[in-house]
């Protein structure tokens, strides 16, 4: 299966959950927002959101500074 994340294609042997994808990308525990196929995914739904072949995701990580 293939997913497009921030314009880059990633291949997986099985359909991962959004939480697993974030683990794979080393983004677990970070403050971020995720859009899947044009729809915002609430953080409370990360574990329950199963990704499918061809999904397009945009992931934005919050960066603090001053």
C-alpha cells in the first residue's frame, strides 16, 4: 500500500493506523495536526483511524520559539 505524506510517497506492507504511521515517522508525542484526504483528524481519533491505499496526508508539527 502507498500513502502520500506531505507530498512524499511511503510504502507499507499492510494498512497501518494513523498512530502507527506517526510512530514510523518518529512523530509520537509531538504537538501536531493531521489532515487526511482534506479532512482534519482529531487527535482523539489517531488510534482508531485506519489508513487506506492512496490516502493523502498532511502533517504539521507545532514549533515553539520566540
